[in-house]
């Protein structure tokens, strides 16, 4: 009679453990053999900047990552507000320039033109017309003649 070959479960476990142990040591070596980032290679290896500066840069990088991770909602709100202000700034500036132009035109009309019989609303209308390129202001001069 022939004996049946039996496998010992302890041997299989030991083989699996040894195999896993070998794999983890290879992974650990790969992690240690990583190349430096290009900016570290350039600034600190080739140029020779001090290592203290590298430590400060890496700490700042770590704290900024944590800050962005923790304050994500606040940053999004801040960027939304800044974008909104940047979007509406040209509109506000244009409106301010038009109001300034109307005030200057109104003062010019009052000082230099004969405005007898023109009420305040008509004066505002004429100054607005002048700022938008109208020539009605010159007709006031013609009425004077």
C-alpha cells in the first residue's frame, strides 16, 4: 500500500508568512529608494541651499495641506465672494464714472450756459444726454443767441 501524501498546515502557513515577509521587505526598499522631487533635487542638491530651508518648506506644505483639508468650506465661500466682487467691479466703476460725468456736466451747464426757464429735472436730463454723447447742450447756446 502506498502512503498518501499529506500536507502539513503549519508548513503552508510558514511558507505564506515567509513569502509575505519577503514582499514587504521589497516594498520597503522601494519606498526608501524613491527619487527626490525635481525641485528638491534642483534647489538643495544642485544649487546647495541650506537644509533648514527645506525643513521649513516641508512644514509649511504640511500645514497648508491640513488647513485646506479642514477649512474647505470657508475657502470656497471666500473665493466665491472674491469672484463676485471681481465680476461686478467693472459695472460699479462704469456707473460711478457716469455719475461723476453727469455732475461735472451739470456744473458746467450751470456756470457757462443760459439756463433761465430750465428746471432741475431738465438740467439732469441735459447733463445725462451730454455724457452719453448727445449734443443738446449746444442747443442751449443757440437759444442764448
